[in-house]
């Protein structure tokens, strides 16, 4: 703290991301990264870029990338807002929509950046407990909320709510912006009935809906920092006003070109997502055989707790074996470890370390 | 405007950047871009990047890039803060330092994003007129300012203040954060006496000083979005608290690698800056012969006004000839056009268009 800071800086409680590693030899299952590389078209694009064009500012409106995303999701280009990772998009959304005279409502267990944004923008908020099964209990959300936000699938539980659930929320709160953070939606197993998994089709009917997405996880592009929001033109315009009061050019020219290359390779995208889903199902089963119960995850991570051994201890023993998972020392979460889904080899290494730690083989 | 926006969104007056062009054949001298490409090492780095590493989040602290910048400027790594362009760095600085109970002071003619940030963060501000020669009059800055910010060289005047001037400001305002925005400092002609041009050496003595820089202009990397601040560890920590409450990972992995490649090629950097300075001197002389007077620029642009012909008319006629310069329809600025320094060929095209417009040949 410093007398030279703006006084509010002392009141901030910055977000703490999962640890990154500069060393090799780590089985890194702690920050929900994709174990598979991005589409080969990403490598081709990087190789073919003419560096000369970097001397020019990028398009401040990210017109091409927005059009690409709009076409992919079958919405209008004016319904797309692109930012420097979905964290930046979410930050602008909190500022643009949630500074209201009634409190913003979100689950007590969800992406832990949400209360951080509230402190940054002095937004009153109310954290509403998940039920005993870690599912959102919509009956507890007040009719007169200043806004609603949740992740779907939720993080770090991995639990998915159907689009029908979300439509009921939108109907119950027509005068409130509802943000659905779909960072993990691409890892939901397709519904047998063919129902929509995403809230995106609801955009056509609900002008108060914002859906946020990221290319970090399902497109293996966490290193690039591209996220986006889809919403009514009216809400996107609000985001643009805030963005254009903060940074005219948040999206760099390389990231824009590379992201478009990823969107052009649907087959690779689908097959990578499927591999992660398959690995998840296998890992859940293998963990069960070691005495772990997992929450029903639709994301690229699972929350698991062992029948007898404390999670903090397992987390530390894994770390000592160079297998990194994440542990949240928080109420209700401290019983679990969160494991990002690795490749088949990484998951095998994890299981082998767990067997040794749990002395299953002894 | 929308009833779903946070009410403050209506009060914003977003920044309007200079126009970017998707078409070729434009002589683009409107947004202070470098006419020369970045170092060849930038192209090599792009070609050699392994796309696989993009699946991982970048280092949230930009440790390697910060160390590279610290070493280049001979400061400690803890004195460096890297962001998504200097616009983002400036935005965080306004939030972290200038939300005070006394008004922030800056020149009436300077980077026009400053008042935009003030509206975004509800910062009281006072614009203090430049003197009749467009020079900052320090005697008009109140002792009890809530903060001071100015660009040096100033934009869009191009006028440079010596490090001695800046030291006097720091001495007069020891309890106030002073931000010196050095976006254009690399285009100042070296002093014949060898004096420091930058305020960076003053960091050793003034814990209230922040110097901001960008790689957009002098390093020909506007497309990448990398800027940084240098300051005392105490002030950098304030910036980090705000940044970590906004976006954990603002700097993407490609931009970080490419920027380091640029810093490793000092010879290329120096020679490019020198070419821009040489082109500026030649352009000023050539414009004088066409009846233009220019402010004394130390930047990669000049503010010029013609003896008899209105600037708005010249601006429009140039645009019709596919030569883009910038025109500010604002008090005291509307007499000028701002011309970014192009390559020798671009400047020749500009001069030829101007001759035709002014009918000098007729």
C-alpha cells in the first residue's frame, strides 16, 4: 500500500490465477488448458504472416474477426464484441451492465474473478449458495436483481444447466442483464435428443442476454488472449462504449489472424473436443476405482474428492511428484481437488502418481 | 443508450482513433505509424514460433518480457509493468493513481484519450492551457494537484520538454504522481551536449514518477499491442493490483516473444528512428517552401498550417487524393493538419499532392 495510490486500490482483492511453469517435466493439470495443440492451420498462419503489417495499428473494431465469429454462431456481426481474453470481456460487461442500484447476483461457488470485478467497479453483489448437490437454485435469485451472472458449465464444479433452465431465468428477469459465461460449453456431451446446449439461440428472443466465450480452452489458444461476447446490438454497443473509453485496440493483428484460422478448421476443433470429453469419462471411471467421487462434470476439468484421504494432502503429494492440480482452500471446495483433463498419457501419469500416494499398490 | 446499461455508460465520451484502412493504395499518414517494417528478427520469430505452446496460458506477470525491458532501460525488473498497448497501461495508471480528491491536471492540448479515461473512472480533471507557443506553462499547475500527466514529446504538437524541466515538475509536486507519456521519445534528436532526453534516469530519485512507453511507433509494432510503464516498485505494485483485478493475462505469448526479438536488435531500431528523424527534417523544409509553418516537432509527426489556405480544406483535398493525414476540429488545433512522417517515397507523394492542391505549379 502507498500514499500515492488512489485510495480504492487498497480495497482490491486481486484474482489469483493458477500457477504457470517455466520448467519442463511438469504434468500440468491445474489451469484447464487443452492437452492438444491448436489446429495445424494456426501454425501455418504464424509461419505465413508478413511481419511488415505489424507496423500498422489493428482494426479497432476487429471487423474481420467479428464477422468470422458471427458467421460461425449464426448471429449478426453487430452482435459480437471481441476482447483481450474473455476476462477482459467480462470486466467490461461488469462495468457496462452491473453498476446498478440493486445487487448483482451470482452463485457462491463459481468463477472466482466475479467478486474481484465487483470490487474493481464498486458493484454491490450477493453470492447465492448452490444447493447441496452444487446446482444453482434459481428460486433463491431475487426478482429485482441488479444483474445475474453464472458460468455454464459452472466452474469449478463442472456442472451444466440446460438451455431450458436458462430460458426460465431470462423470462423471470426481463429487465436485468443475464450473462452466461460459456467458457467450457464446448466440452458438454451432445444431448441425445439434439437439444441446444448453448444459450446462443436464445439471443434471438432475449435482448437482456449476454453469452461470453473464449478460444483459450476448446481451441487450445490460451496463449493468444481472445474472448468474445454475443448479445443484442444494444448491449454490444454498451460494451463498445466502455472498451473505446479504455483501449481502442485491444485485439492484436496476429491473434486476430490466428483465431480466424482456428475457426476455419471445424473438423479439428470437433475431434479435439471429443478427445477431451472421452479422456474425462475415462478419468472419472479410473478415479472412482481409486476411491474418488467426482461431481458430474461437463467441462475440461473435474472436481474429485477421495473417500478417506484429505484433498489438501493429495494436492501437495501430487505437486511433490511434479503433477500439478488445483486446490481451493475455501468453504465447500476444500474437500476437493480440481483436475484439468490431460492427454491420455498425462492422465495415466496422474493415476500412477495417485496410486503411489494412496498406496493402493502396497 | 439503453435502460439495460449501467447509467454511467451514457456519460462516456469514447476516444475516436484515426481511421484504419482495409484498402491498399492509400498514403496513410494519419495515425503516427512507422513507415518502416519491424526488425527482421520479428519476422524470424513469427516463423519459428511453435504453435503448440499457444495451448498454455502466458505468464501472467510477463516475467521474461519485463526482465528484457528492465535490462534495456537499466532499471530493476520490479520497476516494469507491461500491458496490452500503452493505452491499457495508461488506463490502469489513471485508475490506480488519479482517483484523488483533488483534480488531475494536464495540458488542454495533449493526447485526447486523457479526458476519456477521466470520464471512465470519474476522475475530476483540469485542463491547463499551453502557452501561445504551444509549450507547457508549469507555473499554472497548482501545487496541490491530484496528479499530473503529459506526453513528452507532446501530442499532437510534437513539442519536447527537457528532462530538466521535468525534474523541476517532480520537485514541485513530491506528493503527486507525475506520469510522463513517452510514446514519441525515440524520435527526439539527440542532444548535442549528450544530456538525457528521457525521464527514465529520474526514476532513481523520484518515487512519484511514472514513465510510459510503447513499441507501436518507434519499433514498428503497432499491430502487436505492447506498452509498458517504468516507475518505483511501489507504484508498479499499484498498477499490478489494478491489472490483476481486471485481466490476469493481458500480454499474449506471441506479442511477448516478438517484442523481445525487437529489443534484441538495437542497430535496426536506431537506424529506423534516425531515418524517421531525417525524413521529418526534410519534410518540414519542403513544406516550408510550399508556404507551411510547422511546430517544432520531436515526434514522428508534424503539425503544419498553411499561410493562406484553411487546413480543413487541405485535409479534405488530400483525402480525396488518397493521402490521409489527420485533422482535429478543436480550438487552436483546427488551424493545423497533423502529418505522420512517412517513408521518403510517401513524403514525396504527399508533397506532390499538396503542390497540385495548392496549385503551386499553375
